[in-house]
């Protein structure tokens, strides 16, 4: 395409009849360079082809070969067939930014208004309406003209997913502050949220201050805040990195996890960004300490399940309690795995990300040889202070190894009360839910005050389980009376 060579002309003549619309569209685009090659007849025949890209290239070819370009383009912009009008609009939009004559001679506002009005009043077929609106949005985005992008406000009210997606994608072609609330409002709208994130990222560093306000708003929907972290992962700015480190101080563990993921993506996509090594190390140490705390509770629950130490009057109650303990143990095991993943994600900010990913996948493998290779690799790579605290965890990261090697980790088991208190005072709502349910079944009243305070939490599972606990205690009290 970038080569101008007359020896190509016979091949272009032949390829204009190729069955592929994409190839024919490319032939028309390439042929514009050759004055001695005239494919006008072919282009005229392709004006009403069912492939929009080919139609648009045919219009553009005829426009550029014409001795009266503006009149030719206007003819197609006013064509009876709405598909031809759309193709002409896309052609005009592609020329809009660089061609002063088109901007002066063609009233694009009038054509946009006419196109959208005809879609509503003259077209009955819903698919055709969608077609017109989607490609009108694409044409508007192509112009990169802030005066024309205002027409996207009309289209953004459309309920069709395809239209909304086109609007969101084209907002980013000419970023404007007036569209920021629209984009942020749709951050969690199904089917278009990925497009919305990409359009917000097109605003670049300029949007970060606005996103910061949403992240700092404690009343804001947490799902929207998580989506904002994904937007930051697309903006290759040091401001993104700095903001994500602040988010890492959040009390919500899921939010911290998403912040780490965003930092990982920035590290891979933008290697020139700076990542504070002291901050990374501090977070790794925090995760190691958390891992050990969760591990102590996990071992304690496993030991209690194996010993069946609960003294309850009926076998049915005993079975329920064992199931509750097993559920809590499984939840703790999942948290161990999540903690280990976060450790490796943080290591990926300090060491080559691909190496850390491969080491993590090897460690999680069912194959003993791969696990051994990962541990050996980490033993050779990690600095001595990290190696001392991490390698024992890596060596005993699988459940069957944990039970056997807890002594190697120098872990003493807590009492059940210590384990319960640790979980209820922590920040993991699912662990709290499992623990409160266990306390509900065995009638443990020692943590009644804490659980009553948890009844007012915003998390629905914790609230419901705490409510159940309190109701059971009250029923037991009535039975005793």
C-alpha cells in the first residue's frame, strides 16, 4: 500500500474483481495514487454494495477522482439510499480534519441532523435504525471536531447496546470534559464497560484528578471504584502509579487486590514508569504476615475438625457443626491462595513480571518437578532478606504440605478464641460470615458484643449471619426462661 509503482497497475485492475470486499476496498484506496488508472466504473458499481467499508472507499475514490469533488460528495450525502448516505458521511468524516474545503462547503451538522431524524421517522426496520446510528456515531468520532461530537449527546440516550457502545468508543476520539459524567456513569454497564474504560483512558493524565475524586468518595459504589482502577491500568502515567499506591492503603482487601493488578499491568505495558521499591517491600512484608496469621487459623480449624472436639447433644447438630468448620477451613485455604497470589503480583513489581508469573504458575502446578523448579528459581533470584521469609512459605504452600510442615514455618497454633477474634476484627467479610455461622451453631456467646456491632455492617452476608446469630441467642434465652 505504501509503494507507488506502475508495475502494480495490472494487478490492481485484476484485484478489483476479487471476491473479498476488504481486498477490493484496499485496491480502491491504493489506486488513487495512479492517474493513469481509472476504476471509476468499478467504483460506481460498488456504491451500493452491502459491505459498508467497500461502499465508503468507492465514494472516496469517486470523490478524489472527480473534477468537482465537493459536488460529487454532496451528491452521495443526499442519496436516496440511507446506506450510501452513511458511506458518504464516513468518507467526509475521514477527510474532515485535514480538508479545509470540506469543512467550509459541507454543512455536516445539517447532514447529521437529517440522518438521525430519518432514522427515527422514516426507517421502520430496527436493524437499519441501529445501523444508521452506530455508523453516524463512528463518523462523528472520525471528525475529531468538538462542535460535531455534541451530536453524541443525542445518541447516548439510545437504549440499543450497539449504539451505546459506538457512542462510548467515539467519545474518546475527541475527549471532552462534558462527557466524563456519562462515561463514569456507564463504567459498570454490561456489554459496554470495556469500551467505556478505554474511552476514559483516552483522556490520558488529564482525567486522573477526576477519577481520584470518585475513588476518595466513601459513598461511591465500590464496583465503580474497582472499574476506575482498571481505567488507571490503561493510562501510562506516573500519576496512575502514585494514585494506585494510595489505593493500596484501603481497608478493603478486594480493592487492594485490584490496585495490585492495575500496577502489574502498568509495569508490563509501560516499563519506564517508576515503582517505589521500599513501598513494594513493605506491602510484601504485610502480605507475608497476613499469610502466617491466616495459616495459624487454618491449621487450628483443621485440627479441631479432625478431633471433633465440640460437645453437642445430637448427631445432627454435630454434623452441621463439622460442615461449618470445614466451610471455614476451606474459606481460609482460599484466602491463603489469594494471599500467595498477591505476594507474587507484588514481586512482579520488583522483579521481571513474566518471570514471577511463570514461577507462580509452576508453584501452583500439580507436578512436583515444576514446583521444585520454581522454588529453585526463586532461591537464586530473591534477595537474601526476602528469601528467608518467602522460601519456607513457597515450600509449604500446598494444603498437604502445610499440615506436615507447619513446624518448619515456626508457627504455633492459637486457641480457637484467638483465631475467632483475629477473623472478626479483620477485613475479610466472607471469613467473618463463615465464623459467625460457626458460632451460631455452637452457641458461643463470648463474641456476642462484637457480632452485635457487625450486624450494622454494609455487607449483606455479614449482616444476615449476624442477625441469625442474635436471633438464635434470643431463642435460646427464651427456652431457658
